[in-house]
C-alpha cells in the first residue's frame, strides 16, 4: 500500500509538471499557426493591390461587389453588408480557403457555420474572421469617416488608398488578432475573431487605459490571446507576434502619426 501511494504520488507530481509544459507547447503551436495565416492574408492583401494598379483594398465600404467560390454574387444571397467587409472580397486571393481566416479556437465557429443555411454562412463568415483589418487607416472605413465628403472636408483624406502612400510598410499594421461578442454589439460569449480592429486613438481616445479581457471593444477589438500578445501582419507582407503594449503606438497604425499618442485633428493634422 505504501509503495502504491508512492507511485501515485510520483505520477501526480509528473502530471503536475507535464500539464503546464503541454499547455505551453499547444499555445506555441497555435501562435505559430496564426503567424503563418496572418502572413498569408497580408500577402493576399498585397496581391489585391497588385491587381488593382496599387490601389488598396477598401477597408469597409457599401456597394462593392463580392462573390462566393462559385462566382455567385454575395449581395443576391445574403444581407448586402457582408460584401462591405473584407473577407469575401479578399477570399479569391486565398482560393476561398476560409481555414486561413478562421483558425485555432475560432475554427469551431467556421465548422458550425458550414452546416447552416447559405445566407447565414455568407453573412456570419464576413463578421468573425480570426483577424481584424486596420480598415480606418488602410483603404478607408465608411463607419469612421471614410468616403464621407463632409468628414473628409474637415479632416482631409487621412487614410491610405495606395501602396505608394505607405512610407513605412514594414511597420504599418494591416491585420491583427481580433475578438468580439458572438452576437455583434451584445454582451455574452466572446468569439476570437472580428473583421475590424481599431487603433488606440482616432479623433479621440478609443482604447481604455488597461486591456479588459471581458470587453472586446476596450482595445478596439484587438485580442491579446497569447499571454498578452497579438499576432500582427504588416504592409510589407510579414507577420509576427507583438505585445499588446507595443500596439498602443499610433505610429504602427498610420504613417500620419508622429508620436505614440497621436490623434487625428481637423485638417488631417495630429
């Protein structure tokens, strides 16, 4: 009996040692997979620009065409706003392989959507990809002043629309790990994915002082899901892991920023 208890104690000790190690290995593998997928999306984003003579993918804009893998218009099959978001407009550049957009924990969301009706699948997949696009500063976002003549009249055209306008592509964030409430805008289950990430500042502060793990909007829907780090891809096509603190620097979000705490002011200044 004593020998048995000793063996059980040793096994318990070994399990206690192994569980954290296994968790770290899994987290490391998930991070590595996400970096690969973020790089794939950044390169697809650049391919779109190449096909459009240097014009950046519009970040969020109504009335743009988007098509499913069979070439059918998204707008005729579901709510038109699905085509306003980037996933279905960038999908042709990754062979409509949504597994590159919905990864790791969020892959379960994709599998669940695949067995729903077509309209719901097309709409929901446009909302919750694992990565959010820096749409306010790259390509323009109509929900935040983009393409709005009145707003642009006061602030100038503050977002980049062409690759030639990017002065620091290796330092300019395109996609980042994202999160949101499962029912958009409603508190409840948090999904590790959302189509848009917002910068720390815009015309006012956007992020709260501290990262709030239960409030996705607290840091512009950026997810620090890797022990405080996020996976980020850049306008030169590379991807890496960045600390959430590093992402507070506005110079990573827009070439216009001259200081870490820069904000957009009337006339396009800061």
